[in-house]
C-alpha cells in the first residue's frame, strides 16, 4: 500500500499488537521534536508497555536541536507510545504513555534544572546519512531556529560512488573485524555505529585466504565483544547479528538463530564452521555468537542453492558458513591485536539477550569504490 506523500518523508513503524482506534486512523503522521539544546544521537518509539526500546530510528545521523522526526505507526499500533531520546554526551529524555492520537507533536525536553552534557563530550550536530535507503522513506526536517552545522562535518557517503555494504563488530579500541571481501577494492570505508555515528575506516591488515580484515576507525565504535576461549561443539545453538540485504529489509540489524551443523566448511575447509542460521548478502563480516554472547566465528558466505540444485536436482536448506573464531583470534594476534577471551559456561541465554548484547558492538560497513 502506498503511503500518502507529505512535505517531508515518512518512516513507517511496523508494530504489532493493539487494535486500531478511530482517532488513530489519520493521514497525518506524528512528530517527535528535540526541545533540548543538544543534538540527539538515538531516538526510540515503541508501543507503550513493550519491554525493550527497539532499534535506533536515527540511522542517518543526529537530530539537531529544534528539529523534528516524523513517524507513521502501523494502524494496529494504537495511540499510546513510549519515547526515548539519547543526547550526545549520554543523557536520556524519556516520555512514557504519550497519546500520539491527541498530541500530534510530542516535544522531548530535559527536566527543569537538568544540565546539558558538557560541550567537550558533544559530537558534531550535522546529520550523517549512511547512504543506505531505509525500508520506507523518511527524513528529518529542521524547524525554525535550528543552529547551523559545525565547520568540520562527519564523513558523508558519496552518492555517485559504486558502493557495497557489509557488517563488522568491535574487537578492540577503534578496531573492527570484518571479512576481506567486504573491504576489498574500497577507495573509502565508512563505519556506522549502533548509535548512528559515521566513522571513517582504514585497513591496516587483511588475510584473503581466511577472508578476514582489520578496520581501524577514528573514534570509539562501541564496546568490545569477547571471543570464546573453550572449544565449540557440533550442534550448539548460535546467533547471528548483522545487516543483510541493505535497502530491502529492516534498516536496523537483523538477528537469526540456528546451530553449528559441522565443524568444517565447504570441501572440508578446516578454517570454517557450517551453520544452519540463515544469512544473506550483507551479513558478511558479522559476528557468530554462542548463546552466552561470546564470538565463535565471523559470518563469511552461504551456499549457492540455485547452482547446487542445477547439479543435484535438490535445493539445500540453510547451508551457510563462518570463519572459526580460533582463526580470527590468530589473525588478530599476528597483527598486534590482543582479543578479549572468555569461557562460555554450559547453558543458554535467550537469543534476545544475546542480540541486545551484540547490538552496541555490531557496525554497518559501507565500501565505496
């Protein structure tokens, strides 16, 4: 169904749950306005009562002071929303149970007397598009009195460049691990963090045989993920986290689950695992995690089902591959990086908990050629 166009573009929130009410069946979206003096790096809007905050809607850059973000929820989402805005510097503004059917413009402001984040902690306020189309059109429109942007903007994608995308994850201060094929031939690399910042990246080390690459970024990309220290067994449950099919699926990261199917890859490749967790183009370079949240591999490829079907007459199901964590650890150590190692005890955490842990440490990578 086509959404009606407005003077600004709209992002649709596909939220399940409550039945639609007549008051909500309006063509106009509602707005969330940043009424602080500080740019916001994250904005979350979920149906009231939901236990988590969902994804960051500001995946194209900060929301400037005085600017607004327009949203159109699904008709089944109801009128009551919980809103959360995170400012540069870490302060949060939370508004719960907002009636967006009655209040079409919701202002988020700091409580009276609350001090803004120190100026030294603030990052530039200029929006930083990542160049990846969201699932449905949206934009951030600046309201009257929005201050001018800084003199040194964050890196912007080149819309005229040939670009490909992939995933990476944080393995050290200003260090990200991904696949070699994700960054091969790039003239410029941009890394988008979980809080919406866009950071330039360079490749000081890579290993084409193992399909691994180390990316150094300017600025902190997020908390470090630990590698698992004890051996991986066949049949263990795993979680993948990454950015598959950029521009077609969710603009945020995607979580899938499965098992370690085999302790070797295609043609008995000893450097890889075979896994049943579904992966797609764009997942490459993302973490493969056990159910304690420790990294056991790096997503690298999937079996070409169409070619196998041509040769065998049968379509393989969920045959995908990851570089073993032991190979990644060896690659990092050989290149002067000391990875964090952690034992994984027996037992499994819920996949949702593992995903929440991985979220802040998983990055979107744009390669421009």
